[in-house]
C-alpha cells in the first residue's frame, strides 16, 4: 500500500498557489499599439511574413509566446522590438486588456500601449511582411461584421458511458466561436486580432 494521504500534503502543495486556467499549454502576449498619425489616433497592425509556417499573410498585432519568467508586458515589448525595432522605452504601457482564451489550449494577453510617433518602425523581413495603421475613428464608424461557428464535441466510440451511468450516451455541451471582421481596404482585420480590436473599442463610441 502506498503512502497515506495527509492534510499536510495538501497544505504543502496548494498553500500560496496562484490560480491559473486549467489545461492551458502556452501563454502569448501582444502589444496593441496606439500611435498618433496625421489622420488621427490610430492602431498599428502587422501583416505576417509569407515565409512563416503558421498563419502566413494574416493581420496581427506584434507579439509572440511568453518565455519562462516573463511577464505579459515584458513579452509584448520584447516581441515588438524583435519584429518592428520599436524600442521598449518608446512605448508607454497603458493597461493589460482582457485575456483571450483559445480552444487550442492557450491564453493571449493583450497589452495596450502608446508608441512614440517618432519611434522607428523597421519590420523584420523574417516575421513581418508590412505594417499599416487604421484610424480609431474609422474603426468606430465601421463596426465589424460578426460571424459565429459551432464547436461540436466528437467523443470516441470507446468512451465508457455505461461505467459513468449514462448507457444511452451523454448530452455533451458544445461551444461557439465569435469572429469579427473589419473590412479595412486591402487588409481585413479579423480572428483574434479582430476580437481584441472590438473589445478595446467597446463603449468608446
């Protein structure tokens, strides 16, 4: 017989624990960059390089996977420096925005920041095809079309329904994903980037 469980074991394991979201395999952070332009306050977006293996050519914010020991702000600023050569000291961090959880098993931390309008923007060709800005006023005046799709559970035939007391099967709960699409000419803004943009501008108009 193995070691008997004791209350002290639970106290040792869980006291001081910082709650996380279960089953999350990775964390990412992006900078949501506001920058002043002649056309007014704007959001800065990237187009991912066609050379990338994942999501080539898609519109996104600068960012990437958090490294061990990094805070979301540290990651967003580091990735912005690596991708666009905007130095961390040229970014005023305003706030950490609402987290985005993804059915793929990761959490995304959006960081709202104001970029010094005089800061250089030099895209790294290996990661960024180009950048563009969209006036905030345009985004407010042109709300996104919003689409949804269902996430349907696909349970294997070997699942032991009888053992758990549901011999006729169980009514598994599915889910829905919301996909906002902003029709910015030449570069539609959609997906997670669209969701972050939409949430950022809620109640701003």
